[in-house]
């Protein structure tokens, strides 16, 4: 080993003191495990953003968006997206596909998929193993928000479909047509814009791909 | 939590024997001695898990050195952590400005604690900061931090022994082993 030089430990993971951090108190999480993960990040003073960006990942031959993917967390200081999947293993396949597709379309993007076993190990490490069952799987689901008419947000419906593994055609949908022109990477957008994008994706997803 | 009187019986598999650990620590000591020759080295051990590793490693380094100990609070959730932020439970006992600091860790898992520590220690103006960890478990790494000296890369399993605990138990095992799920699921 060479003699040590003055070390520059700047892995992109050292947060600046002034870095604004997310706050789990004013964020509505879709799942209890996400809230717990945010608390862990808060504890270790790692800046995070919750679902800040939607990535289009599937289009039909006409270029209409069929599917989008919004990773759960973005850790700006680490330039890392994190997707938690504490669902039953049989439902993880879809998340794996989405992440694989995301990596294909956006090769410069770093994303870490946290499986149920990873989350469980994290809770075990922090002495919170007893909470795992309540934070994982269906027990950890947060009731989707409803508007005053009682209808569920399309985003939540889409998520619910994801969770139930009942997204029409998903089981049969293989990799997209390679001739379909991918849209450029999305810009960061507001939550409202993101919801609109997801609504469009949800509406488009109702039409089977041709 | 159920702990057997015979701690070894709670271990499903011995991952690293006492002999393997001893040989690796000696190897790390030789490397560190060569790399830091002529420099002012301070070993900073992160309590409590790295205590056995620190005790063995420092005796395998053939240089004049200082040692210091730090302890930081670990995440325990909102119910037990009033501030919700990591805290320094025990700070360094001597300044490290201008010195070469080697953080001695038992295991690097997510990297969250180490990330915090490096940031904290940088604020004390050392000449350099490097990291020596006996174990590296990269499966769940969130913060990619260069590890300058690593003893063993281990698989994704809950390990105890040689300083590593579950519920403050098993630290005194002389080897590193995988804990039986029954031990933490009960």
C-alpha cells in the first residue's frame, strides 16, 4: 500500500452543515416504513427529498407515456435515489423491473433498492425489530388520501395497483419496444406537476399498449 | 429477547475464527505501521463495538501513537430519542489538529454513522482522516465512503462477537458469528 496522502474524504456523502434537510413532520408518506427511513436519515443528518422526481420509463409506439417511476427518496448530498420495497416478495418483481428499466434509460443515475430484508436488518440493527411487522408489508400501508368526494387520487390508485400487483397488463408487459423513442429525463418538478404527470401516466396506462 | 447462558449456542455459524481475526489484525497492523511511518498517528476507536479490535490492532502497530475513544448515539426511533438527532456521547479527550487520524471501526454497514463521524472530525482540523474497519458489509451501503483498511468483507447477515452485539450481548465472543434468527426473533 502506498504511503497515505492527506486524505480527501469527499465521497459526496458528507453533508454540508448548511444543507437544507427534509423534515418528516411535514411530509405525507405513502408507507410507514418510508417515514421510519426518513427519521433515520434525519437522525444522521443526511439531507433527503421525498419523491422529488418522476421518471418516464415506458412509452407506446406513438410515444405516449405508459409508465412512470418516482423513487421514494433522493439524497442530494449523496446523489443517490433510494427506493424502499417492504412489500411481499412476490410483489417486488415489479419494482425490480422498474429499477432495471430506470437504470437502462438513465445510466448516470444512482439508485439503491432497499428490500424488505434490508429494512428488517436495519430495524434489527437499531433495536427496533419488534416494529418490523407493523412497518412492513400491508400493515405498513397508509390509507390513500381521498378528496372530498371520497375518490382516491390517481397517483394513489396507481400505487395501490402497484402494490396489489394488479396493474392491467403488467404481468405480461415485457421490456418496451426498443424502437420507441424515450423522452428526455424529466426535470425536477413540483408535487402538483408530478401528480399531473402521474395522472397522465395512469390514464395512459388504462389503454393497453399496442 | 432470549439469551442462552451458553452464548455460543445462539450462533448459527462461525464466520471468522479467532485465528483468522488474529492473523488479519496482525496484517493490518503491519500495513498501517508501514504507511504511517514517521507520522503522528492517532487511533480513534468508536465505542463500543470496536473496542476489542482497537485493543488488538494498537498492539500490532509498531509506531508511537495516541489513542482516543468516541461514542455516538445510535438511532433508536422517536420513542427513545428525544432530540431525534445523532449525539456525541463521548468526545475526543485530546485535540487532533494537524494529526493523522485513523478511525477504527468494527463494521461498516450503511455508512451513516461513519459519514457523520468523518464530518464531525473534519471540523477539528486533522492533517488527514482515514478509516480502518475490521468488517465491511456493503450490501446495505447508503453512503459510499472510501475504506482505507478493511479486514474482511462479509455477507449480508446479522453478525455478533468480537465486539459486535445484539442488545448489548455477545460482544465477548472471541469469534465473529452469524446470530441464529431465534435469538432476535424471540
